[in-house]
């Protein structure tokens, strides 16, 4: 469903993403892990068509995001890490606007808006300007907007940031149900417990390259990590020895 | 605990400013700097030149000379103080209550006095730099005419500086009190309306008292009438008056230390009082500033009006237009500019009506046609300024939400299309109103009326396209305040391009209009011949090119935006 072929992104002389290739099949929840600055957000933004790759290509359901952007983007729901939305629209207006961007309107859209606002407990806020929403409420609104057109795949950057435990749980359930019905989710996260509990497969990025990918059990086997948690595996693969030293320094 | 120095508290601000300069330089921005400096210098030389001539003329008048020179300076400084109080009130709201660094500063162990002084300094700098720059050519003209010598420079700085501090303290204090009474965001809305209403009122007042009468003293019955008109609000308690007395005293070689002493001691006293007020009220005000505006909006009005008119359009275009209209009318800082615009239109038409063309003896048909024709350029310039304020920033204002637009299947042409028409339709209505009413007031013939209306339509399409195109070429995604966006380098380049367009169209049309004037003058029938059609076609081609090319370039640029 989501296919990255030799994806590369340079910012001047800095290589943010270095020749990544990845295949995320239909019906899979794929975790994208990596330390800060590893290139996760840059990769996701290239998949969403917000950034142009320096080299390589992104295919969504067979459509090239660069060459056939409209068809590719029709399949996609993108949830960014920072919830910037129009402050002077109400929640309902924002969702109606996003539905319009996907060419959808009418009674079906109105029902979908009501349904999503209800699910995310925003129904009583639907006629309130977004400027009055909290960070978590904005995040919920953006998640609703990514689901409004019933996408085939969802690309989501740090979905749990700002969500209360109830909403976080709800989102996990929604994503599991979504992949259960044949949808595809590519999710970047720092919360390794979440990744371990939710993801069918993970890819670990470092310095713009994929250093490991596969199911968590496979990764344990590949790297002879025994019963190690994903966190321990992550630290091992991304230079976690420094963390122990850091703890000692901080501990005094 | 040892407190950080004021310099340290302000460090992020000046380091950011330095970094911006470095980035500009490394991007090869020396050409940009050169252009900006040239325009600023040209403006300075213009202001200096005009004032130099006035003061030279005034100095020649034996009795009235020094009185008039002081009066002019007093008037200028008084208007500076008025503008400064208004702009300080608005700036203080951002720097004291809405700035992004406040959470960090308030949560850090920085004492209230340092916080106050740092934010006061920031407010002072942001709201006064333009006035301070404007004062340079004015005071230079005074220094040169009255032979103030080199020492006049530090003396003038000594006189002007406390005059800038006082409005900053007063403005900050007014804001502090207002924020304690209303939530900060509501206060910002309130202030935008009050400030623009006051500015519009001031413009109307200044125009309606007809200052041009001062240029014709023979129209007054006697000297007393003339002086009565000259009378401006003066008071021994106004800091502008103290600064005027200090400067004029020095220039008349009779320096008086009292005005300077008054300025500095009052500034010091005000800063102290302001600091005390800040200590008492800031914490409560800052808490209130966190409150949202909390407004429920049903939002059906635009849906049932504009939405109904746009019903035949595809849903993406319709929703985009509706979204842009809603955002404009719900943002007080945006729609309140219309108050000022209304006042400027009234002044514009008043000016045309005040022209002595149809008073007394009949004025030649040539002048009426000339004024009507040149009015096209002037109306074009007014429209360009309005487009700079309302259309130029539209692409920049999408910046933070561009993730949504770029990740959705929205064709960028649709985005550009909706932004273009949302801006062009109201601009076109205004253009037709300005040109049509002006031509009615001038009593022009049907030929000039038709030329005027058709030309202004073509110009409006091109001006709106240029504003949108240059707005996309020079986006300011980090600036949240729409009013600041046109003051950027891109805004300047846009205005220069528009002036070039106006000049090209006027020159092309002049050939056709000249043929018309000549025919009427010699009493021949007006025939629209091949020569006229050729020049009309040239003007139309210029407008068409100035519409299509910027939109195409803007689209290309938007396709390459990266976030």
C-alpha cells in the first residue's frame, strides 16, 4: 500500500533521509521509530507530499505521490505532529472544509462530522472557534479530519502527544480496527510501549537510514536480544550505551 | 539570588535579529539590502528636501519665521506622540501578554523589574523605530537651516529619546489596565477597532479642515484669521512641546535646560510609576491573558449567502472561498482595516470634489480629461496599496496550515484561483466605484468614462495577480500578523512592479487619449481609428501579461514550497 523506493532528502549538504526503501502492506500497522533528528518526520512529510524528495519515489496504492499527486492523496489521511489549524473556524466548519478538499459534501459528510465529533468527545465544542480548543482537542480534531474522507492509509506523526489517556486508548482502538478492516497505518512514535503493543512491524531509523525493520520478535532474534523489551532493543540499535553514562552523570 | 542582567533577558531577541541579518547575508541578500537602503534614502531625501524648502521660505519671513518653524515642529512632534501612544498600546499587548517567550520568562526566577524593563524596551523599540527614522530627515532639515552644527545631533537625540519613552510607558500602562478588565484577545480586538477608528477619524478631520487653505494666505481676511487656523493644541504639559522648546531654543542659540530637564525627569518618573503599576497588576493580567475569547459561532450566514451563490462551483473551490471569507470577517485585525479604507475613499473623493475645475470661470475640457486620465494612475496606486494589505499576505497566512493543503488532493490551481477571486471581486467593485464616481464628479464625456472604467478593470485584474504572485514568491510563513507582511522586502518589490505596470499602461493609453483630446480640441468628430485601437490593444496586452505571468510564477513557486 505504502511503498518507498530509494527515498532521499538533502537539506543543503545535510542528508536528512538517506536512500530509504520500505514496503508497508495493506492491513498492517507499521511503527516508525528512531531518535530525535533521525529523519522520521521528514520521511512522513515526503509521503504526504508536503516535502519533495531529492531522490527516489513514494507510491501510495500504486500512485506516485510526485507524478500523480491527486490520486495518491485521495487515498491518504495525514496527521502531523503539530496541530496547526485555522483558529477562526469552528470545529464543524474545519471538518466540512477538509471534506470539501477531498471533493465530499452533502448529508453523508454531515453525518460523518457528527459521528467523528461524537467519538472524540468534541460534539459540544463543534460550534466553538478552534482558537478556544486545548492542544489535545486540536489534536483530536486533526485526527478526525484525517478520517473524514475514509482514507485507505493513514500516515501519522507522534499521534499520542497531547492526548489524554482515554483519547490515546480510543486512538489505539481506532487504528487497530482500521487495519483490521484492511487499512494501512504508518506511525512514527517515541513511545516504545505503544509501538510494542500496537505495531505489527517496526522500522528503526538512525541518521536517515533504516538500521532494522521487521516484526519485534524477528528483530529480537536477528539481534540476539533474548527477551529484551523494544526499548532495550531500540537503545541497543541506536547507541543506548550513552544513555547509561548519561544516567550516571545525571544521578551525580 | 543574583538576578540576570537586562541584556541577558533580552538576549534571545537581539541574537535572533543578528541571526536574521547573517542569514540574509549568506543568502546573498546584499542586493536586497542595497534596494531597501536606496528606497529608504530616497524617501529621506524627499522628506528632507520638502522640509528644507519650507523652512527656507519660512526663515525668510521676519516676524513670523521662528514662530512658524516652531509651530511646524510642534505639530510634527505632537502627531508623532499621538501615533506612538496608539502603536505602543497595541505593541505592548503583544510583548507583555501574548509573546511566545513569556512562559519561559515568567516561569524563570527573573524579578518583576527586569521583566518590566525588558518588555518596555521591546515595546519601545518595535513601536518607535519608524518614527525615530522619520525624525532624522526632519531634524536634519532644522539643523541645516538654523545652522545647528554637529553638536545639534547629540542634543536632538537627548531631546527626542525621552519623548519616545513616555508614550511607551503610557501605552504599556493603558494595555496593562485594559487586560485586567478584559481578556487579552478581546482587548486586542477592541484595540484594533479603536485604533483604526481613531486613525480614520484623524484622517477625515485633517482633510475636512482643508489645510490647503494655508497655502493661500490671500484667502484670509487678516493675519489673525490666518493665525487662528494655525492654532494647534499646545499645552505646557505635552512632552512634544518640551521637545520643541528644547530643540528650537538650541537652534535659536538660546538653549534652555528646563525643557530637557522636564523631559528626562518626567520620563524617569513615568518609568518608575509604570514599574509600580506593573508590579501590582501584571500577574493578574497575565493570568487573564491566557483566557480564550470563548465565542460560539453558528456560521450559517456565509453558507446561506455566498455558499448559495457559489453553488455551481466544485465543492473544493466553494469551501475554500467560504473558508477565506469566514477567516477574514472573524479576524478583527483584518476586517477592521476596512474602517480605514472607508475613510481613505471618502478623502479621495473629497479631494477630487475640492479641485477648482468647475468653479468660477469654465475650465478647459483639456484639464478635465487630463485629471480624469491621470486619476487612473492614482486610483491604480490606491488599489495596489489595498491589494498589498489584503491580497499579498494571503499565501503567507496559509503557512502554518500548508501541511493540510499539501497533503490533501487539493489542486494548487484551485487554491490560487480561490485566493485570486476572493481578493479581486471586492477590489474590482472598489475600483469601479472610485473611477466611476470620480469621473461623474469631474463631469467627463462618455469616451473618457468608458476608457476609465475598462482600463481600471484591466489594471485591477493585473494588480491582484501581481499581489498574489509576489506574495507567493516572497512568503512570510513565520509572521502571524497580516499587517506586517506587506512591509517586507517582497511587499516593496511588489509595489515597485505595480508602479511600473501603471506607468506602462498610462504611457500606452496616452497615445489614444491624446488623439481623442486633439480631435475634440480642433472640433473634429472623435473616430476610434486603427491608431487608437493599436494603443488600446497594447494596454490590454500589458494588463493580460501582468495578470497571467505572476499567477503562473506564483503557482510554480507554491508547487515547490517545503515545510
